C-alpha cells in the first residue's frame, strides 16, 4: 500500500507539509499562495492571536455538543468546506472525495462555480451542499447555473463578490502556473520530481471547469492562466442590482461571500440576503485588507440578529473556530486546510483534516469549560493588543 504519511500528521500544518511534498511547485503555489505581499494572508492568521480565551473552570464538560444549525441545515460541527476552484489539479478524486469526507463528518460542502467535476455528479454524493456562484458576463449562463444548482439539490447559493477580477498572485506568474500545465523545461523537470502527482494527473481525465464548458467560454481551450479565464468570463460591473436580480431568481437561502464592511452587511440584509461569509478570499485577492475575524464583532452587532454569519481565512486550529463562534459567527469555512489533505492523500487526507479540526475544537471546548456552541459567547474572550 502507498504510504500517505497521514499517521504522522498531528495538525493542519503537518498536512500542509505533506501537500507541499506531493505537489509540483506551481500547483502548491496556486494552492498556498497569497496576492502581492501576502499581508492579507498573514493578517488572517495573526489576527486570531489578539483574541485571548478566558476559560471557566470546574464545569462538567464530559459531554460537549459541537452540533449546530446553519441556515436551517444541521451540521455536526461549526465548519464548512469552502468553495475551491479546480480541486482535481491537486488530486484526481477532487470534489467527490471532498464531498464524501464532508458528508462522513456531517458538515456542509460548498462547490465552486469553477468546479472540476460537474455539479450534478457532485450532488450525487449524499450530504448537505451549497453552491458558490460567480457573476458571469453572460446572465443567461448564471441563470442556468442557478437552475441547475436548485434542480440538483444544492441547499443554498453563495455569491462570491471579491473575485470578479483575479488577484495579483505573482507566484503563479513566476511559477508558470496555467491550466492545463504548460510544458516548459522547468515545469517538466518539476513535475518529474513529483511522480505520484504526475502519474495521477497524466492518467486521469483532463482537468476542466466542468460546470461551464463548451463554446460559451472563449479562451477555455489551450493554455490559459486562471487569472486570464476569470478576467475574460467574470464581470467587474457586478453590483447590488445583481444581488437583487439573484434574489428574484432563487428562493432558497442566499449568502454573499467576501463582505468585510458593516455597511455592506446592512445593504445585504436590506436586499433579503440570508447570510454572509466574511472573507478576503484567503488573502488571494486584495492585499492589505482587514482580517475577517477583526471585523466580525462589529458586523455581528450590526446584522447578527438578522443574518447568519460565517467567516473564513486562516482557520487552522480549533481555537480559531471557537473564537469566531464566541464573537458571533455561526460557523467557519475552511479552504486550504481540507485541500492540503486532499493533495496529500485524496479522500483519506480530507477526512484527516476534518478529524483533526473536530478533535481540536472538542478538546479546546472542554479545556475552555464550555459545553455547547450555544453557550459560547463574548464572555470567553478578552481582546488584547
Ligand atoms: C486554491 C483555492 C481556490 C479557491 N477558489 C475559490 C472559488 O472558486 N470560489 C470562491 O468563492 N473562493 C475560492 N477560494 C477561497 C476559499 O473559498 C476561501 O475563502 C479561502 O480559502 C479561505 O481561506 P483559507 O484557505 O485560509 O481557509 C479558493 C481558495 C483556494 C486556496
């Protein structure tokens, strides 16, 4: 049997190391990298340190309940798999493996518009799923995606509003990252040094944007950077009018992903949106943004009674999740953590990432002296410098 090294992974950082080992440099760079100087990305992590936990002692924590309900959907833990474009670049099992592991963990899986497996095929994996939507220039195409998502049983739509043009990810340019990978001397050599990934990639069906294929997508054939694709297909003219339009097209729960300002949160609420994902796209879009965890308290105060708030960006530990819930979030999305697992070992790796996080949340809740997510509130947090 192939050694995956998962038994040597004790936290998400260990899974990251395994992913780095298995992936060619350009693939790992696309997964792990930030935009420009990486300030948003680093801040996502560092900001968690400001929020200190204040444990209560002598509480009976023999039975801690980590389950919750997110927009009416039961979840066994306050974590959600974030939408990630083209996961089959990292492992041929892609979204199927990820959705299966999410279902086994009893949590929600979010499928990207830029999925590498068609949404209908992913929908055939049991378990609750959301569909992440990008606003294409072609509204007819967006309407088709919405109708297909609804017909295939996706429970909620999540409109991403912070990536209507690609972020400036210089490492992708430097590494020659493209879809499909461009065969230069350097990339061929790099790929040869990662035989497991290479075998997987070359022997499995081609990686494409499976939800939106065909002649409607000019530029989807041949070598193209993801940045070029996004720039050609998505519209930078997306506004609140499109949110109003989308609200009319879809009567299920609607979230907006990429909100960081309380005024925008109010605007979303006024237009009948049901939830927000406070996010800077994992530091991959605008550099130097505020960190989602830093704006969470204010946004929760402004709209928390009316909207369900999810946050993402830099969540790597159970304590990160606990802090977010205590400050007013309903759940946290994780992006890279489960994709590190996928990259390292397919479905078993995704399962490992979810198991690790769940075990950490459980242990930390016990050590914090808190028995359920409903009990978790600002009293457990002290804000430091
Ligand atoms: C490789 C990769 C691809 C992504 N693709 C998408 C996408 O297609 N749609 C989207 O809304 N967000 C996308 N994101 C952002 C994630 O949904 C999420 O906001 C981010 O990863 C959270 O930060 P974290 O990776 O630190 O957990 C992507 C992130 C990564 C790492």
